[in-house]
């Protein structure tokens, strides 16, 4: 079953050659270090949900009534892009992806804290809510919890073997 | 009609979340019975989508507009099956956690749907 999952990932990303090369760099025995095994799968699921939520919300708001709250809608769109990118890197896996995702999670946390504080300090700048308003209260604080969990999960470099052990 | 279905889907989603959360607590992956449970919840969400289409086609207008209404209905139908497929690739307790999280996500979508429909 585990092998099947790995094969599917390799096929859908269409990078069979690169996969093998990266697996070598990761020190794994011909297997790319998966970032989505064990707790990582829960993480990628929540990131996927936030991606769909933030992306569909910002597209709808920008298309239907951008003039009402341009700043809020633009910030939601930025959040959507961040979520798309982190979800993609997590699914892709490998050591480079881990480092990139780690940096993005840190940026995401900075973004949530900045926008969250901004919406509290200067509510008049936001006629409508963003995904990160009030530290993501409209999304039961998942936006502030996700990057912290993500950084904990991605903190250590791993080989395929240690990832399997963690799962 | 739609409100009753919304309540039913919410209850079923939370029950599924609790059930799979319990499986995760006992360090077990999702099993056949869990997948039957997921199917039941998904069918309920599908019935809700069809009911929504029938009601809007019959002339009723959701409070927040039909675009958002249908976006949430489609999201509600997809959330549990996607979580279920993900749990198939992860035959550990974490697969169960994903489905439990999927149930919670569906419940949140239903609460939003209630507001979108009724105001």
C-alpha cells in the first residue's frame, strides 16, 4: 500500500527521473523522502482545504465586487497563493521541498500575525474580512495553527527511512 | 427541507469525525466499516446538493446568492470522499485523523451553508 502511494505521487508529478535523483541526495534507498506520510498527510489535507477555501473565496470576491474592499481581497488572494505553493511542495516531497516549505510556513506565520494585528489595529482599512483577519478566526484559527504545526513537522531533515519511522 | 438536510449532514459528519477520531486514538487505520460510514455521509451530502438544485430551480433564492451556495454544496459533497481516498494511501492512525478532520471540515461547511441559505 505504501509503495502504491509513492508510485502514484511519482506518476502524477511526472518527474520520475528527478525523483530517483533526489532520493539519492536524501540518502533514501531509491525512494524520495515523503513529506506527506503520517502526520504530514493531515497537514497536507488541511493545507488543501485552506487552499480551496482561500482561492475560491478570493476569486469570487475579486470577480464580483473588487471595489468594495480591494485591500482585503488582495490579501486573501496572497494567502491563497501561499497555500497553493505550500500544498504543492508538501505533495512533491524531497529535501529541497522540505526547506522551501519550511521557509514558506515561516512567511505564512508572519503574514497571519501581520494581517491579524493589522485588522485589529485598523479595522477601517478592512470593509470586508480577509482569510487572515483576526488571526484567522473565521476559519477556527486554522490559519495561525497550520504554519506552527508545519514548521514543527518540517524542522528536521529526514531520510526516507526516518520518515517511514515517524509514520 | 434544506435546513433539515443540513442538520442531518452536520450530525452525520460529526459522528463520522468522532468515530474515526476514536479509531485514531486506538492507533487504528480506517477499515471497511469506516468507509461505509463515509459513503453514508457522502450520499447525504449528495442528496443535499440535489435538493439545493431542485429548490433553486424551483425559484427559491439563497440569501447570499446561488454561486456561493452551490460552491459550498459541491465542497460539502467532495470533502469526505477526498479525505477517504487520502486515508487509503496512509494505512496508519494518521489516515483516520485525516477522515476525522474531513468530518469536522464538512460540519463547518454545513454551518456556513445554513447561514448562506437562511441569512
